[in-house]
C-alpha cells in the first residue's frame, strides 16, 4: 500500500512565509518515526524550494537530520 501526502496552500505559504523551526523539527521527527517503523520508503518532494529558502529556521541540525534520513532511506531501497 502506498500513500501520498499533499499539503494545501495557505495564506501564509502563498505569501512566501516559511515554516517555523519548530514545525520543521516536528515534521522531521514524524518522518523519522515513519522510517523507523519501516513504512517510509521514500521522502521525495517536488523541489519547489532549496534548503536555503527556509532561512535560519532550517538550522544546521535540521539539515543534518534530513540528510541522514535521506541516506537511510536510499540505503533501504538498494
């Protein structure tokens, strides 16, 4: 079974407002839990934004956590 998650645009996203550090951390934590449970097989997104577009809220720690998760997912597919 496969799932696709779509996030609708909001007034904030349409205005170019980036998510907070807290929201980015919570999303990363949720994805990490899905990966550990073995149900997250891929985490691709349509690359509309570059990492730098998220500003200071996308901290070096969050960037590292995302990179580690992407590596683990990629290894699981091979």
